[in-house]
C-alpha cells in the first residue's frame, strides 16, 4: 500500500506473531512499547502511543521519546481487566521544525521576517485548543510575528522555552503514519501471583481407611490458609468410571475395593457436570468453595477432556470417540504407557461444533453453579490449539475473572502456542532444572525474551504425575531448596501438598513416578502433623505475600557469586520500591560459602551508601557497605531471603 507519510515505523515490541496474539498484563501493570521510527531528511519527527480498553470509545494518547539509533519508547498503564489495543503514530512536526530552524538562523544573525510570518500561521490553529494562560503567550507571539516594529520582541518569543512546550503539547502532525493495532489482554492480579496447594479430596478424611468428603476438606482449609496458600487445586471430583478401572499402582485389573483414577471420568452416576457421590453433592461443594473464599483461598477445578468407557458421552455421543475396525473404542496411550480406563475425545468428529459447545458449557456450569474461577486443564496439548483459543475467549466474554493453568509438559513450542491461545499460566520445565547453569538459563529464557510477554510460568517442584529423581530419597534440605527456588524465582508456584510437605519420595524403580501413587488409591495423612519443612514453607509464603518484588516473575537479575554451588538473584517491584535478594545453596549436604556481588546500580545506591539486609526466614539482619559481601549457608537453612533496606 502506498503511503504519503514520510515516516516509517517498524520492529515494534512487544508484538506476538505480528499482532495475531495478545500480549498479557495484569491490572495496574505498565506496557512498555518500543519501535524503530525514522523519517527522511533532517526534519524533526515525533511519535505517540494510542491505547484504549475495548469498552472505551476514545483513544488515550501518550507521547513517546527517542532513546538511541532511532529507537523510540513509550509507556501506558492498563487499569481494567479485559481487552486493550494500542498502536503507534508518527509524524513530521512542522511546528517544532519551524522553531528549531528559526533559532538556528537567529543565532547565525540572519533576517527572519518571513519565517516569523510562517510561525504566526502555525500558531493560529493552536488558539482553538490551548488553555487561557497559553493563549496569552500565543496571541502576543502572533501579534509580534506580524508586526515589523516588534521584531526584537518576536525574536525573544522564539527563544522562549514556553513556546517549545506549547508546540510539543499541541503538535502539528504533517501526514501522520499509524502502525497496525496490537492486542493486549489484561487479567486480574492473581494471574501473576498465586500460591497453589494440591491434594486429593478423597484423602481428606482424618480417619484411616475412610473415603474423604468435601466436609472433611473444610476442616483442612484453616491449615492450608495458615501456611499461606491462596489456591486449592483438586484433581477431578467427578464420578469415576468402573469399566477398565485401574487398581493400585496403575494395575490393569482393579480389586473390588479399588477406587480408580479420578482422571477416568464418568460412569452411570454421571459425567463432567456431576460430582462423585462419595465426596458429597453440589451443595457440599459450594459450601466448601464459600468457606475457602472466607479464608482467602480460591478452589481450582481440574478440567480434563476425556472419558471413562462408561461415561454417558459414549452412549449419547458415540461419534465423539474413535472406533476401531473391530468395534472397540481407541483408549488413550502414550507408549509404552497405556490408559485403558480413559478414552480420548475424537476432535475430528463431524459433530465438532456441538462438541465444542458442550465442553464450553462444562466450564460455564462450574463457574455459574459453584463459583469456580480457576481451572487447571489436563493435557491441553493433546487437543486442538484453536479449540482452546475459542473456548477461553468464549468463557472470558461472560466471566473475565476466569484463569486457566495449562498442564502441559511437552515440546517448548507447543507449550508456547497454548499460552498464545490464551492460557493464563503454564506448568514448566522447572521441575527438572537443578544445576545453577540450568536454572539461570531457563529463568532468563522465560524473563528476558518474548516469552515474558505471554507465557506466565508456574513452578511446581512435584506433581502427582512427577516424582523427580532429585527428590527420590532426598533429605529435608533438598525439599526446602526446591520450594525456595520455585517460590522465589516464579511468582506463581504450587506443590502437590501432603506428599511434598511430608517428604514422601518412594518411587517406582527407575521411573519418576510415586510408588503407591495417590492417583489410584486413597491415602491417609496426619493433617495435625507439623514439621520444619512446613514451617519454612509458611515463612516463604508470608514473605511472598508481604513483598511485591516476589509477586512478579520478570523483574529479576542474577548476581555474581563466587561459588558454583551458590546462586543469587535480585527481584524488584514495578515501582522499584521493594527489593529482595535471594541467596541459595544448591548443595543439600554440605556447608557452602562465597561472596555475592550486591546489585548496587540496580538499587540506585550512591557511592558509600550502605544497605541493611533483613532475612525474612530467620529474622537476622546485616549491614552491608561493600559491593562484594560474604555469605555462608548450611543444609539446616540453605538459603537467605533478604529484604533490602537502604540506609
């Protein structure tokens, strides 16, 4: 397309897939926009950011500033949830060009009578939109510019910086050029900061060998709240299939008393809109959700799009499944693993539109009937990407508070695509990153590349599916280290609760799977128990709740430290008013010591200025006045979580 403008705008950031997908923010965050903006010749150019919420009629304008090498930057703050758009406008500015040109001629001693007349014509239109105070200067300028007897006075007005400010405030935009409009989606703040606790409600009973209920779960809520968790995630709570039900430790043949896997959803007792009768009924679940809210906890549900062989869908919608030539239905497989108790949905069905609408209605049902606003989505990478984009968009139209966590441990670009389609948060590879190099490389990838604009990581040390090798047979220090790393590197974190806090680590030999997995049996936990790990987790969560620097992920810088077994990093909030410094030993067995380089420049410290670092776990504090400071860590307490105070 031909353009009459003399301005070129390119290399805009942030921009995802040329604007196909929205960048993500939460309420009150700042969007920092950069672009290369160039014009031909030597004329002065200017640029502005225009932005608005989808429910606003008019655009807001924020001026951009040049940085270096024709790179410009601008900022705007998002104040509401929902969809925003922004674009960049650039123009050759006749008013500024005139003033800067005439000043050069005045300084050179040239006659500028003609240029003064040109200036009068540029200033006249501004009179219609300026303030009364500004109009006083403009009227005097116009009068003096057009009166030869006021030549010297006119020259002085040209040199007046007040005139420059008026020309900047009311620009003369000669043939402005506008970029494409780019999308932003703004979530509530919990999208960026959340602390998850997972447990199986059927294991909530305080009595051994008894199936738990939602009423039992209510008794556990105060314990979870006291530990500082704000999100309680349940595996599926629906009726469990009886056909091909799995036994303990994933045995192919279940005994009569075996309860099966909650992910084998559906039986004659109901499907995805129903509740397992041994847990309670809808009123019991709603009571649990309400009591959790009073304690500052949101209940998150599992959304698993699959069916047991006896799910009502199989009878009512047989075309939603893939049938083999021998008349049987294809069950789920991930060779060599077999899931005979689970049937995958056949998304290529001719009835896909009806299917999509049904699956959307499942989510809407739990939002509207039970007050659920958070969903952990099981294996989303095995369903079509565009389905998720559609479903998430449809749900947000009616319920913008809804958050979706992608449970997808697969190829990086697949995980990234799910985030682009709208998933609020994502599980990550943190679970397997253990060395200093691996951790720093991975966190920098998440926070220093385009991923920071749309991929919100949620760090989990373990899950019911993953018992990582480094936790198998691990000591208390290793469990403390892994939670500390998860909770301070990422602002979204979670644990598979009782198994982690009680340091259960027995594994299926040679596999990253729990022995006697709770996925296939009811476990009994001592919900009255307390240990050092739990107290440390509580302290870490308290620090997260009270320090904004720990409530975001992207503002992080790794610090130099003289030991490969030690890692240090600095985090700060958006306004740079709250600063944290974390120093952690990656060795759970031996004492480590070294010197850490304090990020004095990032802290804005003056030469000779000291800081006080307060350890939020132990309560100890130290005054540091040097750039390099000594630290020493022992497996009994293998990290420092410092809040930095300027002295």
